[in-house]
């Protein structure tokens, strides 16, 4: 299995002949250079570029493309060479910076074989040249290291950083960017977008795969907190999404971002080793093992493994979709050529040409389907092993671990909000895990617009399902944390959510009765706003112990039902304040609302909707991944019909609170 590296990590190479594969998010130029132990270049002759493509043991491609392959024979490089660097450069006339295009994926593989290690080059912004990775000697053996060092000043700055004198670096950069071997197109003459692009993070396939085709680059994620942190510079830990392709940011959450250490990473010194994979027959893939990912605890390993499955499925489906697009476009081109040739029209050979083009298309699609089926089978087998091993915070409500639930002494790493799937593998569901504490509020959409499933559902049933979903999330939050960690408040101005709220009220886990009417709304929002203000002042003053005795230092969860019923302009302003400022000081928002019903406030509330992670009580494809921006179908995880598991969990939380004196 491929070792997926993050910046600075390394992995040993078991072969001296390897192939470097580049799948870029935009057409790029791929260069290579030799350096000594300190990383310094011996001179312009140590750099392979389109004007001088060969160095001992390797030859770089001559043109600009979204895909490159460089074969390297490490036994052939000189003894003075200790580092072989792989450089990606944006060509003139192309995108102005790497931060504006999807991330590139660079891997080291066996020649015409399986990948050994890969690295997605993230966290770039204004850079136009990047040292993506390097092969280096260590104690007589070769290793690969993910570097990801970008240079906003371009290739000349990268070469100068490698030790070339200023004029030499400038001249070499100009030669690399302006010259090409005989027969190749010069980079300066190539207009932006004329070469094929690949989806963000798409790997270059192995020999058994269909060649990765050209697909349009996905749109950049909108600004706002993602599943793990702020998008743009790269995924970070713990919040929520932005719009999927073609969706408005206010109507659907953002891309689900990715922040954990990548699975199967290799570092020095090594992390605690996960359990070894079960043995497999020769030629078979290793049997999956729960917790077979990086991390210092089993909880963290499982979290990383789930995210790795999410990424693997995203890329496998991207490769399949891209291959089908490639096959269709090639068939169309061949059909056009056949129809344009008078000999085919007059000689009767047009039908044969059309049949041949369709047969080629079907063969490519069949090969892509076979690869996808193989990947889906592997991920399904992994899911069948991982799902039963998940701890309570990650597990489905129907998992036995919830029936054996005991209130924990420590907070979890993440919570499960539901499952994610793609149309190509509807039976394979990946748990949607969100880091805690929540860095974004949640919005459960009980409106009927924007979702075919919601429009086909009775309004009352949809509203009840949305509130049931909110109560299930609150119960999971309470059950997965220590008993005194959260205080739960409810605003139900019209009392319409009483039936759904009954388990919380019956167990006595609420901080007070659900607030009703305009007065209840005002009082609850005033109390929580005051808490945010006081905690912020205490933190800024460096004296959190000086908070007034009536301030509850536990985290606060506010459930708002049927917004904006009972809200005036002042209450709306306070709610926006809590959504913006609350998460940083432990006040979290869970709204159950129909955005259309708040339309009377006009654009005033747009920032509120954009700041929340939208979820749906019915299956809906409104979430996107950060790699290729698929539209993922989200399905909420709810307790089984007729089960008492939710009541049992809340009763144990209430009993633990009584025992702790809270």
C-alpha cells in the first residue's frame, strides 16, 4: 500500500530504479536537479530542464502538461549526488500562483508498477515554483522526503536558494521557462489552459489503471471555516464545509477539509506501530486491519483511517469519472474525424470507423470500471473491519458500543454526524467525523427547497425529522463527553419541538426548561452573550480564574428551533454574535431552521448561514471533498426506530451528573 506523506516526512525506498509520477492540478513544467549533502547545486549543469533534459540516471519531460513521468536510476547517479530534487513550475501564460489551482500529487513508484510513496503538495499560495519532493541518501540507502517548499519569486529564487549565483540562477530559469527541445512547443507560447488539467490531488494511475484523463479543474473553495479549519491554505482541524460544485455558499456547506496526519505516514523517529496487517495470499492485497493508520492512540488511528478511506474513495471515483470523460471525448473526436473524411462518407467505411471508435470507448470504460470495482471492494472490506471497532463517539447509533455505553472521563477527538457516499458506490458509506470542540455551528435545514428528497416529504414530517436529528446530535455530544463538560440550552419559541425534545427534558439533562416566547428567547440569548463577553475579557486579561461565580465554565450548547419565530432584530444580532464569537470560548450553536422563512431579514442573515455547517435530515448531496470536489450524499445517523438507546444514554449522563454533584 502506498505510504502517503505530509510535508517533512520520509519513506525508505526498496528499489534503485523508480518512477516519479506527477499529477498536477494545472499544466506545469517538471524539472529535476542534483545536490550534495547540504542541498547545494554544483552548477547549472546539475539541473535537468526542457533545454537540457538529461542528467546521469534520469531524463525530464520536454513540455508542459498536467501529467509527467520521470524514470530515475539511482545506481547511475554520481557518488557526489546525495539529493535528487523534483521541481514543479507554473509556465508563463498559465495560472499566476499555485494557490489558485488544485493541489498537485507527486509519487514515487516502481517502474510501470505500484506506487511506493505519494505526497499531495498543499499549503501553497503565491508560489510559482515548488520543490515538491526529493530522493536522498542516508547511511547508504535511498529515501524519499516530502518537501513542498514553494517560492513566490519563482524558479530563479529556488535555484538561488540551492546555491547558484544570482545571474546564473536567473539565466538558467529563463532558459528553463523559455526554451524547449526541437519539436516541442515552447512554454512561453502556450496559452493558459491549453494543456489538460487533472482534478485536485488525483493520482497518476498504475499500469493496471486507465490513464488519468483530462478533466476541468474544480472551483476553489469559498472562504469560511471548513470541516477541519479554514480552507484555502489547506484543511485544518475541526469545523465544517463550504459549497459543493455549482452551489451557493449560503445554501450548502463548504468543502469537507482534511487536516489529520495522512495514513501510513513514515517518520523518524517512528510513531507507535499499528497492529500488523493480517497475512494475505501471494498476489492479494493485505487484509484490512482496524486502526491501521498513523496516530498515538487507537482513537486517533481510527479517525485517521476513516479520513484515509474518505480520500481513497474520492480519488478512485475521480479517476473513474475522468477516464469515462476521456473515453467519451476521444470517441467524439474519432467520430468527427471519420465524418470529416470524404473517403469514409463515400466509400461506406464510415460505419466501420464509428463501430471502432465506440469499441475503443467501451474498452476504456470497462477497464476503468474494473479498477473502480477493485478499489470499492478493498474499501468495503476495510469498512467492514473498521466500523465494528469504532468508539462510541464515532459509532452508529445501532452499534453495540452505545448499549454498553459508560460516561467517559475524557473528551473524544471527534463526533460522527452521519455517513457520506457517492453514486458509484452507494453501498459504501464513510463515517462523517467532525473534530471537537466544534469550530462551526451546525444548521439542520428543515426547509423543503434545495433538495429533491425534502420536496417529496410532508412538511410536518420533515420538521419533526430535523428536530429529532438535532436531539440525537445533542445526545451524542453529551454521551461522548464527561458528564460535566456540556450544558444544553433550548430555544423553542412556539413549543413546536416538544415531542422531539421529550428525551432531553425527561432525562433532566437540560440547563433549564426550553425557552418559549419572545421573552424566553431574549433571556436565553442575553445570558449566553454575557458569558461570551466575560470569558473573552478574562482570557484577554490572562485571569480566567477571576470569572464571576455565576458564570458556568462548562461548554454551552444552544439548540434553536423554528428560527426566526420569536426573534426580533436585537435577538437576531445576538444570535449572529454567538455564532461568530461563541465557539472560541465554548458556546456552540445548533440551529433547526428553514432559511426561506428568515428571508424577511434579507441579506442581513447571509453571514449567519454561511458561518454554519448545513446538514439535512434527508439524504442530500450538498457536501464536497477538498481533493476533487465531488458532491457527496450525506445521510444522518439516527437511533433505530423503537430503540431506547438514546434514552439510556441520556439517563446515564443524568446519573453521572448527579453523582458528580452537578
